[in-house]
C-alpha cells in the first residue's frame, strides 16, 4: 500500500510540474518569437549594418531583464515561502518592496542612460558607420528600462501566486502584437530602428497592464500596499535574486565582449555576425529559463511548507528537462546552420558565409 501511495504522490507531483512547465515553456517560446521577429524585421528591411546596431544595444535589454528577474524571482521566492508559511501580510510586503524598488532603480537608470546616451553608445560599440542606427533604437530602449524591470517582475509574481496561465496569456498577447507592430512600424510606417524598439516597448507595456489588471480584478495578494514597503526586505530580495541576476546579466556581458572582439576581427560586419549567433543563443536560453521558472514556485512552496521530498522531485524534473532541451538545441544548431543564418541575412553573401563559419 505504501508503494502504491508513493507512486500516486509522484504522479501527482509530476502532473503539477507539467501544469507549471507547459505554460512557462510556451511563454518563453513566445519571448523567443519576440527576439526572432525583431532580428528578422531589422535584418530584412534595414540590412546588415542595422542588424549589427541592434546587437550592440541588446546587452541593455538583457541586463534590464536580469534586474527584473533579480527583483522578480528573488522577491517571488520569498513571497512563496511566506505563503507556504501562511503569512500573507509578509508575502505582500515582499511584493510591494520588490515592485517599488525595481521601479525606482529603473527610473534612475533611464535618466542616467539618456543623459549620457552618445558616449554610452560608443562604449557599447557604435562607430561612425552604424551610430545612426544605434541611437534611435538605444534611446527608446533606455527610456523604457523601468518597464522591462516591471514586466519580468510581474510575470514572476503572477506565476508564483498560482496563476501561470495568466502570465502565459499576457506574454502571448504581447508577443502577438509585437509581431504585428514590428512589421507595421518598420515595413509599413518606415520608422526604422525606432519602430522596432517602440514595438518591443509598447508590447511589453501591454503585458504589464494585463498582469496588473488581473491582480486588481481578482483582488490578488500581489498588489502594491505602500504601508507594507520595508527597506530591510529590499536587501533580502536582492540577496535572494542576486545569483539569478549574475546568471542572466552574464549573457549581456558576454554579448558586449564578443561584439567588441567580432568588430575588431571583421569591422562593422562583425557586430552583424555576432547578432545572428546571439539571436539563436538567446532563443535557446529563454526556453531553458522557462523550465527554471516552472520549477521555482513549486520548489519555494514545498520548502516553505517543509515538504522536502516534493522539493527534491521538482528539482529532479527540472534538471532532466533542461538537459534534454540542451541536446535538442545542439542538434538543431549544428544540423541546420545554413538555414538558421539565412533567415536573418539575405543582403550579404559574405555575411552569411562568415556567420556559418563562426558558428561551425
């Protein structure tokens, strides 16, 4: 009887894991579509130099997302533990503190970034040939940094509050609109790099509105209550999410360093080469991140409720899934290299040849 009960419990835990995994994976697949569409539209409409310019700006988006994950995953982990312990006021305090801290930091970075935008663009790798593409894209992205932080934060908290399908729906709507608006703004209105950046920012804002609107409509515990703001908890949230920030921001640092090296080797075209490589890398990383986002609330809740057996099982499921996905992406990346590169670049045979060689 005991063996039968353990099997039933394991099946139940696996079904729960799938309940969180499938929406999370779908959400991150949509984020991958986000990335793909921006790169595809810019590469096809504006050419190789503009494609490289977008790659130069990408570390800013990546690090903004990393900061959002720091407050989002760091705060929502503590939020879930508090929920598991039955302390809902403390849980709300973690949300309120995380949201307000992220907003203040985002505004500060947006102001400083726009004041020093030209030297900052040159530091990122802009030169006399591509700076006319870099500046309009970068300015729009810098203005919207607070939105990127809140976007990731809200998705994390909504998912941890037990509503993964809502987070998935918000991302689905935002991504669908991004695909449409990218083509409309860049191909239709001919807004160039600004159009691509504006579409990304606008659709992210819509995602935030859906998540916030749902929390208000359903009167969830993830609503800002100023009286629950606690500066001491801000430090707890940062400590909890700092490892996630390091992991996520490291890709931004790697992008920055590799674009510098690629530019030294290939000139302005080097940024375009690495932008194509980076696009595939970010897609695969987003999908694996979907696995971690599915497991994190389950592990946190199990830990808070002292259900350690379930916690270890959820960790095992997530590690196994991540390894399997890694193998799949490796096969696709090396088996269909030419096809992947030609999706983004058509105006330069040399760019295609050099990119295929760099990947191989």
